[in-house]
């Protein structure tokens, strides 16, 4: 399969924890669909201290994985909110 576009989209969304509303990422997302995965190269600002764990309530919101050979976070359903 093809790798994701290096430059990526220009639209930036903010990713929040669903439980405590703490900001987790600023992410360059493409498309209009739900947030299923976040490619690490598209994260423009990371507010977390530990990978996949909310810094405020310490809830696990994502798993570290490889998608099409590129490092990414696979989001756990219902744990994050996008604005």
C-alpha cells in the first residue's frame, strides 16, 4: 500500500480527551471522517508527556502502531474528541 502524503493536509484540528477535555494534539487531518488514526509526522503540536496517555487524567486514549509502514497512533473509540 502507498504511504501517506509527506506534506499532508493544511487543515489543523485540535484533539481533546473525552473524559477531562484536556488538549492532547494539534493535528493536520485530511478528510471529513472520524478520527481513527493519527500519523506521528502530521502532529504539529504534542501536549502529552507519555505516548497515548492523557497528561491530566492519565487515561489511555491511543495505541502505538505502524500503519502502511509509518508510525502512528491508533485511537481507542470514544476516548478522544476533535474540534
